[in-house]
C-alpha cells in the first residue's frame, strides 16, 4: 500500500489502519503488516488469509464427519473387546 496514493491528507498510519479494516470486512484475516522504511516512505505490505463462507461450511462438515468416524470406531472396538472378554 502506498498511503499517499490512497489519501494524501491523512497520516500514513491512519491510512494503513483504514485499509486493514477494509480487508477484514472482505473476510481477509491480516497476519502481518510491515512498512518499507527506509527504502520507501509511507509504504506498507499486509499479508493475510482469505476464509470464504464456503470454506467455513466445509470445515464444519469435515469436523462432523470426523466425529462420526471416531465415535463409530470407538463403538466397534468396545464391542470387539466385549466379545473377546465373553470368550
């Protein structure tokens, strides 16, 4: 980001903070922000991770499937142990 190109009347830090908030509204989770000082004045780089709603739904479904699998395996092994103990 080049602060002066976004808003030449505001302080660079305020412009960077405003742009980070815009990223958050677009579901981008900022991970790191660094300035390019002393090489470039009033420049910053922000890295982040994008999480879409579809990804969130996929994650929930994957967790449900995993829990179903784990509980099924527990039931299977408990019944197996009980059968071994009966004999």
